[in-house]
């Protein structure tokens, strides 16, 4: 039995197995305070620590965080460098705590596009946390659903060309198995902060039946109590998956 520490009003049996966050609004958080955007990203790292802790506390076994999109490479070099530096430091500083708290780190995205320093810290952290089982924390880095799907089509096409895959046997399960997310379940709940109501190229295949929640809160201001109230909202939703539920 997993140990859980749940707030009032949240029931243990209908918690999502996988929550995915589009962590948005760092720049606006900084702008409101007449600060550099990078300050917003730094503050956002605190909110990351918080949601990771909350998931372990509530007993949610999978958490995906959209940290950097394929489109984010088009931001000014200064900002991209700062984000990569922040990520490097985050992994270095959090590693021990992740190991201790039973968190297993994984990553999805075009990892080879990341700077050597980031890849090094990622590899070390993934290696040191690989046998952890309490929470799988998946970082989406240089991630984009469309590039993920292009890579999937290329891999399957290659298999067909080489005679390993019969074109007629391509099905949804095979497609899922050729995505970066092959080892993690589809998200039950996708949360986007900062008031933007779009998916911005995030888990398009995987979120086909996810519940979606948008909040105006800017990412650096996101708290455990707001997370708990979103989970309560989630527990009140009826997931029908296209069926008619019998009374
Ligand atoms: C989200 O915050 C972090 C990343 C996309 C890396 P933004 O940097 O997009 O913040 P806003 O949307 O400009 O406020
Ligand atoms: C989405 O946020 C990507 C991440 C949170 C990493 P963006 O700020 O990049 O998305 P848009 O530009 O508002 O769609
Ligand atoms: Mg944004």
C-alpha cells in the first residue's frame, strides 16, 4: 500500500495516475515585477519542486512537466542559455533529494539537441534514480508532438521497408510504442497555467482523452493548495470516453 497524505475533500481512489503540466507564465510573472524574464524562470523552478513533492505526498505515480518546447529554440539566445543553465543547476541540486524521495527521472523530446552539460546532468540523474518507483517524473525537453510523430512515422516506415513490420498490422498500440512516451501511461489530466487556452504542441496523441484544466495563475505562483483544488475538480468530472454510462 502506498502511503498518502491527502487534504480534506480529496479521495484516494479517484486520483489521476498521470498529471501533465504546461508550465506557462514565467515571463509575465517577471514582467509584472519589472524584472528580467529569467527571474521568472528561476522562480518557476520553486513551483517545480513543489509539484514534485505534492505528487509524492498525494501518491500520484506519474508527472510530466513541459519545460522546453521545440518552438522555444526560437527565443533569444540569452533566454535559451539561461533556461539551459537553470535546468543544469536544477538537476545537479535536486539529484540527492530525488533519489531519497523515490523519484525516478525520465525525459522525452529531442534530447540530443540539448547542450552537453544538460545531457550530462540528465544522464547522471536518470542513472541514479532508475530503480525508484514512487513517482516517475518525466521532463519534456526540446519536446514537440509533431516532431515526435514525424519520428514515429519514420521508424515505422523503416520497419515496413526492411520487412520487420507488416503495414496492415500498424495499429494504435504500435503507434504509442513508437513515441517518446512509450513507457508512460497517457495523461489523465493536463493542466496549463497562465490563462492561455491551447496545447502548444504538447502530447497531442497522448492527450486524446485527457481532462484539461486551465488556470489564470502564473506558473511561479502555482501552489499545492491550487493543485489540490484542481484535483478535486477532476474527481467531480465524468469521464465517458465516448460511451453512455448506465445509471
Ligand atoms: C513558460 O513561461 C516557460 C517556458 C516556456 C520555458 P514563459 O517563458 O512562456 O512565460 P510567458 O508565457 O512569456 O509569460
Ligand atoms: C509552452 O509555452 C511551452 C512550455 C511551457 C515549455 P509557450 O509559452 O512556449 O507557448 P505559446 O508560445 O504561448 O504557445
Ligand atoms: Mg509562455
